[in-house]
């Protein structure tokens, strides 16, 4: 059975059991407390909390989906047998309808009945309890009722068997995981060899979350209005089991992508095997991220995309390519998946354009970086040292954007070490220095400070005016302000017309003439989001933030200096509008 067939079979099984199929939501979640969609339940959070009616919106309280997911928690493990960043999650959900008994019954019926897996190789884990929530004795009895003997039921704590919330607050609950015994052979631990053993005998297949709590901002667990079910099963892992492969990359979901990479004609070594897996995973993830509107940048989702794209380009270089192979691979991935995800075909040109631009930009720096790292390795070996100097490694990263992962790979090949802790310390100091520079830049006195404050407030007016003229999908992608000019980057996929630019200017100058008050307040970040304040650079914010309201026109979270009234700004004029990167436009403006 191919991966696509398994996904279709899953949906049909739950439709037959009166679940309504819901299409996958975007990888950019509505929940702004998380960067990306990491689980199938995220599009249903408000339904679980009782704030919206599933019955009203879906005409059903029992739902099923195949959800696109992206997790960064496993990014450093990609390259082994089972870990991925992008994956597809098969899920069934109950919003106040059925609970533990039915969820457990459905899971065993699907795995053993529909897919034909050996029930004797299914082991389970349950929540053993903590200081806040008791152990799940009910789940243990239900598993035994359905034929799983006690010796195949293991109890674990919060880390393993309490799921959620996906962000800092939200729905959560004890969970019960189904693990499949791949080898039926215990390791040296003997009878203690069970689920979550790191010997490779077991693989987690399906997680059943008994979602009956909400974790609040007060760090308390309160009961949700109803008891809900949220389950998730990775398509890639269940496909691996059914196709009897040793790892997910040998399944039909990946093997043709891997074979495409192998056209580079490199040696099939263990190290190269890991490289090709990283490329396959990261490129697949990049394609879906770009399709859902993410663009390479140095913040938030854009930073994640840039990181995995550049790692893909770097590892292709290590495999003997020169980066050009990436476009052929991207086209292959799009063609492979557009049958189930039509949006990939519709956005094919845009996806290829974004990746081409990032590849062209990075490959030049990468070529220089390879020359410098080879020189550094030679110098280190000539000095009879076993460790690459951290300061020089950081300079490579800072000057050329040379990934430290690639430095480690090349160092390991030459039997040299890299001090990762020292690198992290340098990286943190660099961040602190950059922040201090920003504070100095925007925190000056006299004429300098006044000009920057005017420019800073003007960018808020510009941001809101762009959203009014071009649509609410417009969002800030970066800015650079000096006493002389404003530079503002925003996500939009075409050049502005002269009429649109004039409309934006007119709106801003109208608001300046209206002498609107600029009100600063300190709020908790979560409260600011709830009140509608725009905030697109989450990693820059602490628990408490400064918010600025410009009359009833603009509301943003911001740390910069501002004027107290728009009459202080002066006349706003757009000097230039151009492309900054694929999908990102740049406006340069001045105040007269």
C-alpha cells in the first residue's frame, strides 16, 4: 500500500464511522502563540475551548483530517531513520462527542482490522500522573478490555504522556501512545525493554490525546467545557511499517526523491546517506512553507525557511553538487504532491522563483565559505591542533552565513573538533551587541532621536495604510530607519501601481493632518494579541511589551521611540518601491 493510499484509507475509515473530512489548514497558524502548525488539532483549538461550535460550523462534532505539519524540535535529528521537519498527520477528533473508550477502539480497529497489523506487536503507554493531574487508570483498563495485556502497557510521566498545549497556553491532556514492535527482540534491558526504549525496537505510531484540560496564563490546569479527543498518526511512520522498510526514507514517500538526489552521482557512504535524507526532508518542507506564504528572512517563520533552504544547498554541495540541482529537485517534489495538494501546482512558478533567488544569493557566499574553511582546516592541522578555533568559525558564519552544521561535518571528516558551547556563547554575545546597537540607534537624544521617533511612528501609519489599500495579508517583513529616511519591507507578491502608491501616501498624510494622539501602554504580550495589536516579530518580545495606538487607525507592538501626536511627523513621501526578495517588496520614504 502506497502512502497516498494509506492516507485515503484512513479518511474513508473515519468517514464510514460518521466523521466529517476537514481539509488541511495552512502551515501558518491562526494561533499566533506558535510559529507554525505542528499538529492536526491546531485548527480546532477554539472548538475544543468551547468558543466556537463545531456543530454549527462543520455540521458535525466528529472530524478527520490529513494535516500538513512542520516541527523544528527534531531538526537536528533529521537524517536518522524516523525524524522529519515537515510531515503529514492523520487525525480523528471529537469535540464533546465520544471519549477514551471509542478513541481506543477506533485506533485498534484501524491498525489491526483495516491495515492488518499484528495486534500482538502493539504496545501502549499511558500517563502515570503528576502533582496536578492523577494517573490515567481508566485508559489502562480500557486497553486491557480491548485485548492489550498489562505486560504491554507502560506508564510514563508528563514528558512522554501528557500532550500540549501547542503554544504557551491552550487545550491539553493526558495521552496514550501506540507503539509498534519492529523486531520482537528485547535489548540488554530484557523485560524492561519496552516503548520509549532507545534501542530501536519500537516506533511510536499513534498518539491519542484525551483533551479535557486547558493550561491558562496563570499556569493552572482548568477543565475544558467538554471532554474531547485529538489523535495524531504520522503518515510517514505508518507507511514505513506497512511497506516493511527499515526507515521512512525507503518508503514511496521519499525513495523517488532520494533517487533524484542520487543523480549527482556521489559515493553511497553512510555519511552521504544522512546528507541526502536531510536534503529530501528540508526541500520537501521548504516547498510547502513557501506555498503557504512563508518567505526567507531573518525572523520567525522566514528564518526557519532560510535555515532549511541553506542547509539543503550546503548538503547538496557536500554531495558534489553546486546548488543548481536544487531546482530540478523542487520541480520533482511539486509534481509528486500536487495531486493531493493542488495549491502546489498553482504556485509552482512562485515556489521555484523564491528558491532560485535564495540559492543564487547563498551559493556565492557558500563558495567563498568553503575556500575559507578549507584554509582554516589546513592551518589547524599544521599547528597540530585537534580543535578548530571558535572565533574563526564564528567569523565564517557571520561573514558568509556559512552554516555551523557544515563546519562540523567538514571538521569531523578531518578528525577535528568544534567547541559548540563556545560557539553558542559567541553567538549570544553577538545578539546582545546587535540589540545594544539597535537601542543606541533608536535611543539617541536631541535632533537625532526626534527624527527617528518621527520615522518610527510613520512606519506604523505606512503599515496600516498598506493593509487598507492592498489587503490584510500584507505584513511587515523588516525595516531600517535612519534620521534621513525610512526603509520598510513587507510581504506582497507584485509591484504597486502608481495609483496604489498615491492612495497609501494620501491615507498617511490624512492621518498626520488629523493630529491623532499616539498612546503608549505596557501590556502582557498575550493580552496585546487578543486586543488586536499587530506583532510579527515574536522572538523579539518578552512577556510584557510596549504597545502603540495611533488614534483608532493603527495598533502595534513596538519597542522603538515614537512621537506623541501625528502632527509632529511632517509630510510623508514615497521615494521608491521595489522588490527586496521574492514575495517581499521594499518602500523607501522620507518625511518633508
